[in-house]
C-alpha cells in the first residue's frame, strides 16, 4: 500500500464489513473494433426489473478484462460505457457464473462530451474512514488549491487557519505531509493550481499508519493520467478584488505501457490588499482605564511565485513499480508595505497623541518536496511491500525596515525612531518509511516503520538606526537551531463479519528534540515515547442503517517555526513572537456515528486536549505593548453533534449540507494578569451548504452555490463575532469539452471578515483583519492531445442509478 506517513512500533487494527453473497462471478474482456483492449471502461450490473438500480460495478483492467464477483442468482442488465464509444447493453441471467467472452464497443460518431462523465460523478462520497470531495473539472477547480480547501465540506477557514470539526487540520499532498506553518502553507497552496486537483479527502480520525502528530487530515489528491498517449492543457485566470491577481499554467500528461508521466507549471502573480483594525484598552493597577489605543494598518503585498509539480510512475514489471514525484514552489518576490496609524486617547476619549508606522517587508522563499516510492506485490492475495523516501527543503530570507513617527495631539512631529531586522530560516526534513500489507490467519494486517529528522537553522539580527548608522541590538538578536528525530512504528488488524466490522491499530513514536539559542543555550530539550491507539467498530444491521464507534489518541508537536523566539513587528508596540518552551499537546477523541442510506449522517463526538498549542494575545498595561505569543493552553475540549446530508435531489441538483452544534471550552493562564487561570467557553453552531445545478440539457453548463454561517466561535482567548458568506460559480464547456470557462464570485456580501475580541481580567483588546474575501475570478482552460482515450470515471456509485436519465433546469 502506498502511504506517506509510515512509522515504527506496534499497533493493532481492524476494518469494515461487506455483505456476502453467493460465489457467482461474471467476467469477460472489452475491446474496440480493431481488437485493441479498452481499459478503465465502466462495467455495471443493473437490476433487470427496473433497469435503473445499480446492483454492482467495476472497471476493466488495462488489458480490457473485467470480473464482478459475489453476484447473486438473478436477471440483470449489463451496461458497459466508455468515453467516445456507444453504450453496450445486454440482458443476462446469472446462474453459477457467466463468462461473456469478448465484448466489442462501437465508436460514437460524435464522441461523448467529457462533461457528461464528470457530471455523473458524485461530488461528495463517504468511505469508512474519510469523506471524499471530488472537484475535478468543476468550477471550483478553476481557482487555486487554497480556494478548493475553503469549499471542502466540513472545512472552516478562520484567520488563515484550516479547521475540521473546529480544530486545526494537517495538510497532506498525495499522502505526504506538508511541514509548513499556516502562512507558509497558505502561500504554497495559493501557488498550486486547482486544475491539478482530483479530490480532497477529509480524514477526521486518521488510522494508525498516519503520523500521530496533528488532528484531522486534509489529503489533497492530484490528478493522474490513465489514458494511453499524450494530452495536455493550458489555463489562465484573473481575479478581480480590491487589487488584481492572475495565474497562468499548463499541465502535460503522457502514458505508455511502462511510464505514466505528469508535469504542471504555474506562474502566479498576486497583488493583495489587507486592512487591519485594532483596539486596546490599557488599565491602571487599580482597574481604572489608563488609555485607549486605536490602530489601523493597511498592507499592500506583491508576490510572484513559480510552482512545478511532477509525477513519474514506472512499471518495472508485473509486480513492481517505482514512483518519483516533486512539488516545487519558488517565490523570488514577496514584498509588503504596511502603513499604520495609532491614536492614543485619555480615559475621557480625548486625543492625547498619535504615531504613524511605515514598514517594508521583503522576503523570498523556496519550498522543495521530493518523494520516491518503490512498491512490490508479493503474491496474488494482495500482499504488498512499499518503501518510501522523502526530502523537504524550506528556505526563507526576510528583511524588515520600520520607521515610527511620533506626533502630538495637534499632529506635530516631535520624535522619530527607525529599526530593521534581517532574518533567515533554512530547514531540511528527511523521512524514510516501509509499509507491509498482508494477511494473518485470513485477516487483513498492516505494519510499518518510519524515521524522520528535522534540521532547522534560523537567525535574526536586530538593528537600531541612528542618523543613518545601524547598530546591532544584542538582546533582540539571536540564532536558533532545532533538531528533531522521530522514530515510529505501527501495526493494524481488521476483521469482517456479515453485519459487523472492527479495526484496531496501535502506533508508537519516540521523539528526541533539542532547540538551542545562541544567547541562552538549550531552550527545548525533550525525549519522550508515546503510544497512540486507534479503534473503529462498524455495525450494519441492514443496507439502510449503519452505526460506528471511533476512538483515537494523537499528539500535536510544536512547529519548529513557533519555537523560534524571534519577533515580527506590526509596530513598535505590537508584535508576534515564538516560544521555545512550548510542550506537545495530547488529544483523545471519541466519535459515535449513525448513517441512514449512505446519505444522512449523525456524528456525536467528544475531544479533549492537554497542552493544546495556540496563539494568545497579552497586553502589558505598564509598558503599553501587545504581544501575540505561541502558547500552551492548560486544557481544551469540545462536545459536538454534526448532522450532514449529501445526495442528488434529482438529476440536475446535487446537495451537500452540514450543521455542527458544539460546546467549546479553553482553559489558559493569563501571563499578564498574575498568571491566573481563565476559562473561555461558547455554545454555538456552524452551517455549511454546497449545491451544484446542471443548467443545460447537454450537461455542459453548471452552477455551484455554497454558503456558510458561523454565529459564534472561540480560539484561545479570542471570541468571534458572527460571520457568513455566499459563493456562486458558473462553468461552461465548449468545443466538445476542450475549452472550459468558469466564473466564480466569492463572499458576495463581504461578510466573511469579522472582529475578534480578547476580554478578561485586565485584558481588553480586539483585532479586525479584513483581507480581500469578496472577489470575482474568471478562468479559461483549453485541453489538447489524445482525447479519444481521455480519463474515464474510475468508481461506480449506487447514486448512478438515479442519474441515468438526462434532465435539466431548462
């Protein structure tokens, strides 16, 4: 099995149940009129009594052969379809198996519009351990990968952070973990075209084979070419917001008998505008108001980035394969200009003084991710050995120059201060893993080992500028080295019965981490071993009802960036800083689920975390500054009930809806309030909906409508005001599917940005970030090459039976 995060130790697991039938099977082979095999054709058995209900299905292999096993004795309609060919229909009666021999597909005179196939794919599907959001060839895919994650069901974006079930998510690309901070991750995904995305997997309770670090997982699955020959596409998009942004790119595919190759390049030019409003009320020791500080910042950012993504799959022989992949992001230009103004009022709200801030930040970044995977099928019973090696290199050089001008109440300058910072970060991550999938006593068994190492070297020099002469400030300058080694292993075992399934796993991880400051010495020296069990139980008394129980224990290790104590200044009195003393957080989670007809689901869950890692703002009332610090909460927990529904309402309307009702509570220590323990709690809900409508009879014109509503939320000490958004997307294909045009309007009412307030004891500060959430994006994509053998649908879903007749809104 191919998997990114494999690790060393011991685990137990066991998995899902599949109803059993008699041992009949149907087999045959599919060719065209020239006797060439037709690979990946859809082969579906329909109930003969109505010719619309799907009984079972599969896809043909590369040699054109297919087999459908465990077929009950009955009459069926066999339907075989493939893009560019006429559908093959035949009524068959199954008794003691059926060999259909060679089946010849006839070419369609006009071919089959690719959009017809795409329209038949369900956009959301639930698997035993994850939710799959299929976005390939939809209007959503015209944006970047970050936009796609914002649309993904169950995902919420708050202050640039991706949340699943109200907790931060870990992002993977093709089952390979992305080791970046929130800001760096957002920049990486904004430079990665959504046209390259096949689907997003939402894994709320990751099994033992995944790293224990982090919470729920968002796994981005990129497109892979499965057709013989060559094809490609070129694309361009222009986004209109307060300031413009555009992207151009191309993707190339090639496949023959031994090579499956894919490469894409995207050039991304962004001009972003953001406005931040902040308010701080400073207090005297007796609790009376000392002063009010009102801040406004306007930030203009210009970014140029180049992204290159490649996948090479080599078929060495019938049982062995080698895959090489790379995800490269080069950002030679990332410049920001921040203009700020802070007005200081006395307790009577009279202007006392003010100061302005002019800050320039220039940086360049490189993110390089490489992977090599060797896979070997050990026998004909599904045993597989997989060996992976990963290398990640991240570099960031940054320069900040900040000038503060002080003015009196008449706005007459009386002083000026200037300082600058020069910082760098160079990080290397190496990981190797081996996975074995086999069976023990007829039970599916998985085991694996993994070793990883993070080497991070960073530094910051702080300079005060006096009469154009720079002089270093030693106590604000530092160099930080971080070395982390993780050794992990897991085992898992599963068992199926007629109506029951169980899967249990155990993962063990040993961590050895050391952070060293050139000024202070060793700041974070940790060695620890932890066990992370996972458990899944499924009961399906009938086809319409299923019940499940899940348990997992996971860890959240501090990101190496957050351990760095360097400061980033918004102005002289407002800065962000890391914390070398951060400790890992441990999370336990229990989930109960009931699903009706694979459409309506209820999830009741509890989650509790010791030492949860977050960012807390603390104002110093004596010296009048606000610092945002990476901190450990004492305890963090939530109780939630999620209700989701996804189905085709009819042939032209697909609907997904999620309502999450939750109670969140965070306990933390107030560093600027005598280290008192404070509790922040809220009971609220989150609603997310997604609709796709087919607007034309030929199914080449579709519309997406999505929205979210969040009345109340907390993060650490922050309370959120209510927020909601509405998004609309249109997609139209021309030239038999070769040319695709999309228009997307995001956050139409400009209501996605809301204030955050931190108010308790002697703390009272608020923050209102207003990036460009309301925007309109125009995109064009043209496909060329061999489209007679274009990508075909690879999964058969029972929902297909509801959509065999073409209908539309027109």
